[in-house]
């Protein structure tokens, strides 16, 4: 099975963001980093060469493919910021309805600039999504552990 390309690196998120050439995008990226850190309670880590991620969880698909990914994160792409904040949490649709101007991808949101959205709603979305992913991943982990350990008998 192929190894996941997106994994934590030793690159500095601060240095990565400082290299953004457009001052407005650099300011927005720095503001997003602060917002994500507040919402997740986690410090930023680079995932691959271009994703600033916060926290980590383990996933396992029915196909057997598994790996680790950040709880939430963003990437300053050339035309928009990709926000990795969708988890299917309860209330997610209501938060998206209040967020502002964005495009939705398969597993992420795209925004042009922070001014296009309500940053308070985004922070709540990141908080909700991260909590949901932590809860779901923990439940999956517990279920796997229970399957592997034989039940104790008295």
C-alpha cells in the first residue's frame, strides 16, 4: 500500500507563512493560524510542504488504508485559502450558512480572503469540527482496542 504523502514535517509554519509574498495574504494566513490555534488548542505543524495543520488523528478506512492527518488546517493556495475544517459534525450546515462567501470542495472550503467570511463563525466551525473528529477518532480507537483484547472473565 502506498505511503501517505501528507504527513507532519519539521518545516516551520512561521517560516512558511513569512515566505508568502503578498502582504495581505500573509496577514490573512497569520490570522488564520492564530484562529485555528485558538479553536483547536493545538500548535501549528506543517503537513507536507503547504498545509499548516493543528492537532492529529488516526483514520482507518474500510478498505484497510489508514494513516494520520491534522484535525484541522489550511493551505494558502495561489488563488484561495483551502480550509480543512469539514467533519460532518452536528451543526456544521448551520455554521456554513452563516460563514460568508466561500466555495466548497470535496473535503474542504475555499475562501479568497478573511474579509469575505465571519471569522467568529469560522472559529466555531473549526472548534466543532475538531471536537467531532477527536470524539469520532477516539471512539474508533477504543473499538479497535476492544476487538483486539480478549474479554476478562472472573
